């Protein structure tokens, strides 16, 4: 017996091989000498070949150990992320019933154009009107790249301008013509059209604020929604103008109308209604009520009406091209500079909110720079393109989710979004999962 005390039992290693199988208890049978093969036959069988027939391995060196743990499988980035929690869409979308109503109005509007212009002129006008609509849409997408708006709201804004605002304007214009017998084209162009059109277009922006308030974060969002409503209105209006020009003056007059409306001034209606959206967006940034947004929207509509009247007046009473280059082009440049300044402010706010998360350990300072600056995003996308499998889609998702996270935190800080906590939790999980997939090897 040892005098060192009781021995401690040894814990088995988790990677210890299993015990070897027990040897057979029965003794091997004695083989009589006559059972062996004669010398000539035995000389043809080599020892290794005989061993191979017994053990099943080419050599003793090829035999594995009794326990061989499998090698770990190298992970690879998945084609798509697994199911992850997503921010709730309540307050960030519009009902499908509204699209149904717009669809019904669209059928009525198509019937009106076919009746008033004919099928051929309507189709020609439709095809040509798609060109300025595409130009404006791409321009608005450049504005909206920092924090893209929900696709359903983008579709609703365009549809409201193209269908509802145009249809309601036609109804009001027809009623005014029948009741007041207004026949003056100058009065219609400079007074009636700006007031009626901007009221209905502005109503669309205000509806988006009411129905999707959680997706209306500030002036940039207001400009985006207003410009999209205006682009939709101009699209349908251009169908009418192009169709009438084709009927009345043939290809020559159609060309002039297309150049003036489709190439020289595709952003006109977008700029008008963007003023209304900008005013409502200021209230959204200050977290104002619906009543405050209505008041600000009314002020914005007045500004849109004045700019619209100035535009139509330059085409009706003055030298259009002279006023276009001396007044309208500077106004458009000022509009672009205003958007650039607002985008910079939006980027500064995004960086400030992401720095809050960096202080809590969710992001590194380098990641904040990459996610919250245009130059950082460009470098991040270039780096992701060099990773295995070109992971730029994952980097874009990482940037998008981080930007949404910053906007959600801003709403949470102000206390105007009761669902911000749930959205924050979901976006934090998504950003971590996207980062893990981005860095997986």
C-alpha cells in the first residue's frame, strides 16, 4: 500500500480511442501438415498478398488506428442567410387595398385615353413617356441610395401620381369647365393647373406620412416621395401631351413636344412636389404630429404652386428658352446642391448613431467609418469583391442593415417610434449574421 493517500481517479480524455476488441478465447485449430499447399503452389503466393486477403488493406502502414476522428469541414459562405428576424412592417407600408383602388382608377384612365386619343396615339405617347420617367426615377434612386425607402412605398408614390392625382385633376378640371365655363388657356396653365395638380400630388405625400410614418424619417425622405409622386404625374400627363401633338401636328410637332417636356424638363413636376415633401419631412425630423405635418404640407404646396406657375408662365408668356437657361437651370442646380447638403447631414447622423453602437461593442471604429461614409462604402465594396465568391452582395446587405439600424436608433432616441426596440433587436441580429457570413472562410 502507498502512503501518499488515496489516488485520484483519472478523467477519460474526450478524444481517447475506444478500447481494442477482445482477443478470441478459442485456440486456433491445428492444421494438419497435409493441409498446406505443395511447394510449387506456395511459392506463387507472396506474404503481402496473403496479408491483404486477410486484413483488406494494402499494407500494414495503410491500416488506420482503431479510432480516427473526422477532419473538421471548412465553412463556406452560404448562398443566402438563414431565416433571421426582420423589422416589423407596421407603419412602413401601405395597404394592398389602396393598390386595388388605384388599379380600378387605372382601368378608367386607360379607357379615357383610348377614347380621347385613340389606341395608336396612346401607345406612342406611353412609349415616349417612359423615357423621362426613367430619367427621373434613376435620379431619385441616386438621392435614395443612402437609405433606400421600402419598395412598396416607392411603387405607391409613383402610382398615386400617375393614377390618382391625374384622375382627380381631370375630374376637377372638367367640373370647373362645366360650372364656371373657363375657356382661357392662359388662366388654366398659370392658375388652375398649378393649384389643382399640386393639391392632389401633395395629398399623396401626406398620405404616405400618415400611413407609413416609420419610413418617413426626414427631409430627404420627403424629397424622395414628393419627387416620385411628381414623376408619376408627369408620366401620365406626358402621354396626353405626346398623343395630342401626334394627332394635331404629326411627327414634327411630336418631336418638339418630346424635346421640351421629355429632355429639357423631365424633373419639373418632381421638383414642384419635392418642395411639399421637403416641408413635411422637416416635421418628420422634428417628430411632429399629423396636424403639424398638414400645416407644413400646406406651406409646401404653396411653394410648389408658385414654382409651377412660374414654370408654366415662362412657357406661355415669355421666351421659354431664354427664361429656361436664366432661371430654371439655376433653380435646378440649387435643388441639386440642397439635396447634396441634406445627404451629408444624413451621413453625419448615421455615423453618430453607429458610433453609439461602437461604444457598446457592436461595431469597430473602422467598421463605422466603412459603413457611414461614401468613401468607406466604396472601399468596403472593393474589398468584398476580392473575397472568395465575390461577396459584394453581402457587403451591400451589411451596409443597408447598419444604415437602417442607425435610423431606428434615431427614432428610439426621440421616442416617436414605439416599435423601435423590436426593430433594433432584429437588425442587430441581422448585422452580426451578415458580418459572420462576410468573414467566413
